């Protein structure tokens, strides 16, 4: 990283009696760590989101948290669902996964019990898709590669929900299959139905598509130099690994050009 | 303003919700609308600093007189920068087009042109990147958001990279911290490889290389300018000041943008600096060579920025000063705060800055050894060094415009406010969504303060002006203070157009006006030689 160019989002560290923003404008590594934590865990920047409108020749800027709520809901539900799925890949379900599982089905509605995350992720995905379709600005900037992962994940969620609540597929058979994969001893139990194979196929597509796509934002957010650097370049020098000397004008050349004028004006010179 | 429709008409046609029916990739060739693009560079200015492809050119010429292998130059240029700048590489890859940045850009708000949404501005270049550097782009082509680089695309890139003021407001709201300024900086570097500079930027760059400042002020002229200001100071205060110039062995080198030496209202700020330094008996010097803190080179390439900024470092060495004090300027402070130390450090021939008046150590500047005038002045006031008669500013109802660069590239918010509140009785901030880190650009930063793009500037400055209008209507604000020389040049026409009756001032002018100087005569005029409140009849 050649230059230390954080985007500062609060008061800088300067004079001792001025309170500075330790997190939004960090001057230390710890501050940066906190800033990144809030960025990654709570989408701090998106929380700041506003909405601008022009009405009768006036600009109105107001708070707008919908995208933040939608994005946060989607990502956390996705994470919890992913973690919940781990029980398919280990012989005995670890206590922490069981705990997440029981919290997620806290309301104890129906049998099998309804997971909150299933409802929320479906709603969040529909909201995110709806934005792309109905918000004219977002619609205009959207590429096919923006819709594709949305539909893909929607497909995964839909097949998952159908399997669990409607088709009620045999979980033991699925576990046989997944454990077989884990131990590199694949078996194909009977009676798993096409829904399961569609689900599995879409998940495989998602995994394969991930590294080539915008989904890489997951890793990229950690690398973003406007967020992960401290705002202290006047205090602590940052080194550019590929810095090189540049041709510039020296004072000597400058004085050579203007010496007579400088002398006449009584400005001190190096060479009389 | 000549040739511009009335303000209400200008903005009434903007609809942020209505997008063109054609997809953005299908809207080429781009139409070069008068008032929206700067004039092309003059060959002699490019040649003077050995920029590539030096020739006179105009953006509206069908033939841009490009080198034959221009496409290869651009692709190679992108490749080199992908390797060098993690910012660029990461920002090319991680955008999810969530649209959070869309309505954050003052140029989008003022023009309604979708390609001024930061995401789309970046996408213009990202599409080329995808085509030549990513598997996805090669595989899926247009469906993957990739497109070939051709002359029409090049023209489009040029047009929109010169409609971005590098204010970084979008980078604040982006969930991944994607910084359009960084993309624009690199986009303009690519244009620079082909000699596609603007006149308004390359002229000052050539001037700055030769004379040390953008305006091309030669040493003897700078001296007479400062002396002329001192005559005015004497007339106002009765105190005679001799400006120290190129004085070896001074404790502090003072550097400010040359805009403060030239035009109204910057000159009042320069007078203010000299009055302040005289009052506290500061051992300082001006330099005729380091006579520019601003850096228009920063708007062509980072290399050119470094080439221009070296003079400050060299002059500090030659004049054997202990540390450097910097005047009020925006991008100058971005360069000083985020680049200078990396370019020239370790700056070990200078000393860690300590205020000779209060003894305060400026911890935050201990490595770079460069202190901001607002930090310096706030410290003086805090220690009770200065005496003020605030009533001299009583005719002013002041609001403060946070400059983009000192806000999002530094975080200088409290210091200037503290100063203003100590020298003015009437201060009101604009709404929260338009100040501090969320501040709106003046509309003319990053070399876009050219006269030929007045319409673009008025549109881009609309969000800022709108917030000023709000405090004008609510509190009767009539003075817009700021700490940036570009602001002092761009905000007066912006105010005249949108919010007539609001004038523009630097913060140090307010300080000097209220400051009671030892041995001064009874003041009847402010620094602009207008009668002070209560002295109108005299």
C-alpha cells in the first residue's frame, strides 16, 4: 500500500483538550481494529446512509436505514444458516450449534420447528431484489451479475425451506450422504428426492461462482485502505514500497532564473 | 451569471429518480456539453514539465491527436497501477453496486446525470478493467459488466473523470470504503499518459514548477504584494509590519496557497496571517520559492504532485527552519497530511514542532513537522495569548463550510469552530448531514474551478448552497467561513448565484479582525476597509 489514505469520519487527534473520534478517525492500531470491527460486524458505514431528494428546487437529505437493515439481516441470517448446516457434517452435533439452533427456533412454532432466520433471510433477499427492480438508480447501475447471485441464493433458500417445512425430507439420509462426503466415502441413500439435489447443485454453483464474482467483497472489505489504516501520517511515517526519486526543480535553478529580479527587490539570494 | 438560466430553472429540470431509457453502456458517444468540460491543455505547458504527448488540443476536436498505440498505453498504465495501488485493485473488484453512494455525490444531485453517480463513474473504468484483467469479464463479456476500450469509451472516461472533485463524500458512505477520489486520481493519471490534461490544471502546474506557485507570481512581485498588504494593515491598525521573505534561520517556514496572495477574499486572510504572526512575535519567514502550498500536480499524477511539493521540503532545508506552518487550504492539506511524509520522510532535518509562544508540542505532527494554522491558532486562543474584541465581527452571522479534504482526509472539525466561536458572537452550523465528515463540496475542487465550467460548478455546488440558504433563512447567516483557498475562489460566485447576500471569508481574517493588537490605533475599518459595526458614520 503506497499511501496512508484513510477516509476520516470524525475529529482528528490533535490538541490534548480536543476530544477526538477514536473509532471513526483512529490514530492508533487499536482504533483501526475497532473501526474494522464495527465496519464488518455492524456495517458502520452503511448505517450512516442518507437519502437525497429535490423538491421544489430544494434539496432534502434525510436518514435512510433500510438498506442497512436489509443487508445486516441478510448477512447474519446467512451466517447463522451456514453454521446451522454444520450439523450435517459432524457425527454428533456440537453444543454450540445446538444452542444456535434452539435460539433460532425460539418461538417453537410448528413441527419441524420454524427457524426465524429462514423467514428473515427470505424477506431480506426479496427486499434486496426489490430494490434492484424498483429503485430507479439501483436498477440503472445493476448488471446481470448483480441479479445472478440474488436469484441463486433465493433458489437455495427456497429449496431449503420447501425441504424442511413442506417436503419434509429425511434428515438422517441427508446426513448419511454428507458424512459420506466428509469421510471421502460417498454413498447415495435412497429416497432423497429432487429438491435436495437441486439445493445441493445450487450451493455448489454458489461456491464455484464465488471467487470470480462480486461476492469477493467478503474478503475485500478487510483490505480497504480507506478503512484499515490509522489517520496518523503526520505522527508516524508510512513507507511506500515502490517510491522512486522524481525530477524536480531545485532552488538553484529558480534563483538562476530570477536572481537579478530578486536582488533588485532586496530579497536575499545564495549567489550574489 | 452570464449564460446561465435562473437558479430555479437550473435545478427544476433535475430528476434524481428518472434514469435514461437506454442502458449506460449504450449511450456513447458522450455529448460534450458546453459548461461541463474544461478546455484542453496547451502544448507549451505540458512540454514545460515534460508531460507526454505535448500538443494543443481541445476536447471537442474529433481528433484528439493521440499517439498511435494509445490503447496499449492505457492498458499498460492500468496494469502498472493495479500492481502498485492496493486501493485501485481492491476498488476495481469489490463493488456490489448497492447504490449507497448514488445520491451522495454533489454532481449527481446537481445534474441528475447517472454517470455522475460515484458507482457508475467508477464502473466506466471498471468495465474496461474487467475486459482486460478478469476471468469473469473475459468469460461473460457485457453480461459480466465488461466492455472494450475504444475512442468513444476513452472520451467518456475523460469527460466524467473531470466531473469529479475528488471530495470523497461517497467513500464515507460506501460499506467497503471504495474511494472514488482514488479512482479519479488514477483515471486522470491514465489520461495524463496521453497528454489529455486540461488547461486550467496544466497551466498552474507549469507555473508552479517555474515560479513555485500556481499563479506564476515571480519573487519580486510576491514581495511587493505582501508589502502592499502591509500598507493596508498599517492604514487599518496603525501598525507597520515588515514581511520576512526568504530569511535564513527563521524558526518557522510559513507556506500558504498562492490564492491568498492574489484575489479577494483570500488576500484578507493573508493580511490576517501577517497580523497574527506580528502580534505574537513569531520568528517566521515566507519563501518566494515555496510560495504555494496547494498542488495542482495532484490533479494530473501523483508523480507530478511529488515533483511540485519537493520545493517545500527543499526550502525548509535551505532556510534552516525548525518546522513548517501551513495556511488554510484543502487539497494542500490532504497532500501534506497523507502524502508528504511518505514522499520525503524521514524529515529528520527539522525539529518536532513546538509552539514558541505556548510551549505546546504538536504531537500529531511530530514526524512530518508540519502544523495547520487552525491547530496553531486554536492553541494560542486556548492559552489566552490573544485578546479579542468580538464585537468587531458583530455585523457577521457566520456559518462554517468544512472543506472536503480537511474533513475526510484529516478530520479538522473542532479547531476552526473553536476559533470562530472565540472571535465571533454569531455562529450557526449548517444541518448535520451537510457538515463535518458529511460536508458537501464547493463544486470546484480538484482543478475544476475553471470559468468555462460555471454551469457544472453551480450544479455541483447546489447541495452546499442549499444548506447555506437554510441557515440564511433560519438565522440570517451572511458570512460563509472556510479554511480553503479553492473555497475562497469558488464559493463567492456560488453564493451570488444561489444565495445572494452571503459573503465568503477565511477563518484567519475573522481572527485578525477581532484581534486587539498591542499598540494599535482605534480601529474603524475591518480588513476589507469597510466600516466596523458602530463606526459607520465616521
